[in-house]
């Protein structure tokens, strides 16, 4: 399959990654990983914290990307941090290494992460540019800032995909969807067969740009 992710085949992350969807068209992807306090909690029906499962899935996807793709890592809680700048897929050890030792804590300030990730992906050489935002969306009191960040991303032709790790949508995620972002249910990260009974299967949507 063009979307194959090895041991992650069939999980939510497989459904949103663009590298395999367009094998002849190189992509630049910034993974925007929520490390706020709520990510320390397990997803419904699971035992591992959301942050651990999300990091594991992102690590696996980085290892499986094309050598000619580009990737960067941004993490955020109260502030946003570029843990790895845009690098070639040939240098995939850098983004993988930048994810080591991540812990969850603090409030969720999504708008700063979107601004930083957008600026980061604009430095890429690849024509297809996208943010993959892995979050539970528990951002409060920044609706206008998130809306402004989403408009800028759309104007710059940067795709946005939300991988929601929480139980339900939130106002911040609804704003991103209004701006054209697509999303999937990422609350069931894990190898095939590990999704809790009754949990919805991941669904793929076309995303902004």
C-alpha cells in the first residue's frame, strides 16, 4: 500500500501522512506535538499516556519517510519549541533524537505552535507542505489567535491535518476545521489489534491545500 507504515499500518497516523500518498511528489511535514499536561493522561480504554503513544507513532513515521522528503518537529505546551528544524529524510536521526525525553506538563497554547510550525515549514524546499498537529485540543481562551494562525497557514498554501488524541472535538479544533483542516481520530494510537472495543476506526479526510 502507498500508505504503509510498517507496524503502524491501520492506525490513525497512517491515514494522514502525505509521503506515501504521493510517492513521486516530495513533501515537507512538520509534526506539531502537544506535550501539555492533559497529554499525560491515557486515552479512553488504554493504559499508556497519550504523549507516549503519540511520540511512538511519530517516531515510526519519521523512520519510514522517503529520503528526499523533509521533516521537522515542533512541540508545545504553554510555549512552542522547534525541537528539530527542517531536515532531509536522509537525516531522520535528528528528528527522532529530538523526541527523546519529552514529558507532558503545562497548559495548551496552540496558536503559538501553529505560528512556529508554519514559519518552519516555509523554509522547506519541497513543494507540498503540511503540518500534522497531534493534540487533544484542550486550548482555552485563544480562539482569535488560533483563527488568525489558521488563516495565515491557508493563505500560505500550507496543509493542516489534525490528529485528535482526545475523546471529542474542542473549540480550537473546530476553528481549524472551519479554516479547511482535516482530521482523524487518533485516540487509538497503537499497533493493529490494539484499538479498544467499540472505538471508531480512523477516517481519512482531504485537508486544506
